[in-house]
C-alpha cells in the first residue's frame, strides 16, 4: 500500500537540487579554491569575472 508519507518522500527526492563540489586552480599563482554550487558553469564564470571577493585577486581560474 502506498501511503502519503511515502509519496511525499519520493517527491522531495525528485525536486531536490543537485550540488557539485568543485576545485579550481588559479593560473596566476597555481593556488586552489574549493567550493560547492548547484550551477557549476555559472559559478566558474563568477570566479573569473572578478566578482568574488576572495578569488578576484587570483584570476584567471581553470
């Protein structure tokens, strides 16, 4: 028998956003930065745009 809690549990897994842990390396000094995001391409572009306070001084990142 399918119960409401089982249905809700299945739905919550279906709608959960996936996150990625990433490591990028500065081409300026070869240091590394570790972070996590749900949109990897957007986040890398954010780091390379200079908008991130912590990583802006070490752009570009790969």
